[in-house]
C-alpha cells in the first residue's frame, strides 16, 4: 500500500508555474468558446492558453495543462516537467513525432521512462507547429550520451529543427516495425539491458481503449508492441523472442483474437487486463482497470488514496502519449479517461470515490495523504465545471477513510 503521493519538489513546481504564468501574461493566447455544463447552464471560459501551452487554471487539487490542440497539450506537459531554466530542469533529449502517426506516438511513450525521461512534442507532418518550435527552444535538450549526444529523437517526420540540434531519426514504418525500432532504441539507451515486461495492444483497436498503455509504459519502461487482430507480426515476435520469456500484458484483449493470444503465449506468460464485471464497459472503465491492475512490481495498483492522477478526454487520443511524462515523473499518475468534456463517467466517479482521501478527529488532515489531478487540454477537452467536480472528489474529507478495494480487474493468463 502506498501511503503518500510522491510530489515534485516545491522549487521545481514554483519554477514551472512561474515560467508558465509569465508566458500566459506575456502571450496573446487563444480564447475559449463557451461550452455548456452538464446542467445545461452557460459555462464561463477559462483563462486563455498561450501558444507555449501554459497552465491555465489550478484549483486546490487539480492543475490544468495544455491548450486547444494536441501540440499545445504536449508542449504544456513538456514545459511543466522541464521548465528549462537550469541544467537540472532541461531534458537530455526530446521525442518529436508526427501527430498523424498514432502508433508511433503511442509506442514512443516508453521513451518517457528512465533512463531517457524524454518528453514528447508533436510535428504536423513535416512541419513544426509554432508551439512545438518555441517549446523545443525553451527546453534546450543537452543531449543523451547513450544515443551519441542526440538532442531530438525524430520519429516518422522530416520536420526541420533549429540549426545545431543533433538528431536521431527513425523512419516511418508499419506499427509493428515502428514499435520494434523504438524498443531497440530504448534497449540501447539502457546499456543493452532488455526489459522483462511488454505491453501488447491491437494495431486496429479503438484508440481510446489503448490510450492507458501510454502512461503504463512510461511508468514501467515496458515497450508497447502491436499485434493485428489475427496474428503476431514478425517484428513483434522478434522483440518478444529477444526478451527471453517476458511477462506480456494485453490491454483491450477483446480486440485480439484467440489465435493471436495463443501465439503470444509461445513467447512468455500472457495476462489480459480488462474491466471486471462490476466496473462496467467502455473507455473509462478500461482506464480504471489499468489503474487498478498490479502483478508483483508491475502495474499501477492504485486502489487507495495518496496518488497523482492524469485526466484526459478519450476523444483526443494523442493526449495520452503527450501526457505520458506525467506518468513517469512528479507524482506518477495513471491515465484516466472522460468520455465527454462535461461529464464524469460513472465508472470513473465510482473509482475516485473509492480512493478519495479521508481524515478523522484522531487523524487530522495535516497528517493525511492527498490526491492530485493533472487535467490535459482546455475546456473543450475538460470543462471548467468538470474540473471543479474533479477537485471536489479529490479533496480530503472528514470521514473514517476509504477502504482499500479488494475488487481486482479481470486478470487471466492465456491458456
């Protein structure tokens, strides 16, 4: 049981928020159009988002990061993790991936793990959005020694970077081959040491159902590999064989055929992660199942208060790789999903109620443990009213304290 949520050092938070607040005051920004609350009333817009991807609103228990599009969201996360004002607050290297290449972006989430701890930024085809260009300049990566000093890992894009930046480029390929290439890069950065776990998803599965793989990969360092609905591609098989009987975790197993699951079993023990019958179905329940899941030292196992949590809209799947850095640093939060900007799904609401912090007369709140939520995107992704509702359910309250759930997600080794 984890008793306290790991926190970013106060100095680092202050640095990041100071930089972002300065950008917010100094930039022209983008205004947000009004949206409707779940009650149907008018919703005020939040503070404008600058091109740099500034933090717009922070409440007692939540911090919103990002803007009106995925490039701004990725930039906001990157600048929160790496304000870039000192060597200690600059990354070794930055991942630059084409926002039109979902499999590459998802697989690149593993690069946010140690030892690279690389934030992800988005190119738009072969061009750099202004927010990406400015953020790359601010981050000023100093180069990853394990990759020959590469400051930018460019994946599936020929977008130009500032002169003098040392590149390590990976070409566009099929999802399985791209994931294999990224896994080889991760192993190289780790001194040739292969991971002991792999996360497998179907290349044709709905993106919203595979979004939670991004945070889990970033936290654990397990690569994300792809199968087709009916088979294990040669590139995926080669990676699994090289890992020498790894533990294989399949997210959204309903999208993977029995034949493919059996084939995966030839390379290691296969475990399926899916919602329990009591958790329901859908993208929110699937994300909760991933957040609850644990197997030994692998998995989030978030079943009690005292954690960071990352919230994104399932309609913006590229926000998952963008937010992966928040799962691999700071308060290390699993990704949880909303299905609409103005409503918290019942599966998510129930889960947050289960892990809401509590205090009592004999254990005052100053001695308590706390939850913190990162919200990705502007109010078109998650409304201001929803942010207020999330803040309330994350708040420590006077009670006897929540009980740790004994309910486990469906976890079954493949036969």
